[in-house]
C-alpha cells in the first residue's frame, strides 16, 4: 500500500496543471439555478440588474512527462449567431492562442 501512495505522489510531482481562461457567457440566473429564490441567488451569485449571471468558461491543461491533456469547456465562436447573442458568449482569444 505504501508503495502505491509513494508512486502516486511522485507522479503528481511531474505533472503541471494550468487553468485556461477561455471566455464567458451570460445566462438567466433563475433558469440556470432553479431551486433557489431570487434573494438566495443574489446572496450567492453576482446577479446583474437584468437577472443574469456570468459563467466563466475555463479549460484545464495537464502536462505530464509523456503526454499533454486539454479539457476544453466546449465554447466555440462558430455557433449560430442567435446562440452567441442570446448567451452573450465572449471569447477574447482562441484556444490555440491561449495554449
């Protein structure tokens, strides 16, 4: 058992984790988080005057000795303009640029 814990620990030393800030979108707070009342939402989340919250789209980059793994949140600037406008999707830079 100790041997497994030691190898896991050594493996984590050789891994790098990076959060990738890839953009944001706006969504109606009440629609996204249904069980809470408006006052509860405002206590927990930063709800604007129109009732929207900003959701940040972060990815994760893991660099290990022999491999690189990217977790992409799935935001894309090629979505239909209706969806881009409705959710206020903002992608300041492409994932290729961020990487």
